[in-house]
C-alpha cells in the first residue's frame, strides 16, 4: 500500500478494521457449517476412524464443505465490486480527490486481502 513504515496508523487501522470485520462473517459461516456437519455426520466420522482413517482423512469432506461456505461472502463481494456496487473505501478515495485508477487498485488489494484473511483464518 506504499506506506512507510507499513504500520502507519492512518492506513494500518482502517485496513485491519476492514479485514477483521469482513473475515469474521466468513469464519462464522464456516464454523457453523463444520459444527452442524460434525453433529449430523458423526456416525460416518466414527466409521472412518474405526477403519483406521486419520483425523484429517475423516474430516476432509466436512472441511471442504465448510471452507466453501466460509468463502461465499468474499466471493460474492468480489463478483460485484466495480460492476454493481462501488465499495466504501473506493468511494471515499474518489470523493476525497484520489485518482480513480489508484482507488480501484487499492480496492482490489483490499478485496483479495479479505479473501486471503478469511481463508487463513478458517484454516
């Protein structure tokens, strides 16, 4: 984001707020799906474990489904950004007088960071 030092408060605090605020929704959806799946499919998991599967092998289908559900908000936001809606950060930069291309570039970086934060946070 071209800030020196990278932790300068005027950029670091808003970016961390956007990342944490948006990734919480995805992580919550993923954990909810995982817990519901473990509860509903406990017999299958116990069967896998009794036949010698590792924890990872027994939980892999549930983790895949949960990760898919966790990424839904991020993917939906990325699919409409710039075409249907102009996100708040980009709008604020344009109204504040920043270059439109720079505002779009910053918004793309933030959208990808949100997706990465959700993926790493759920993983």
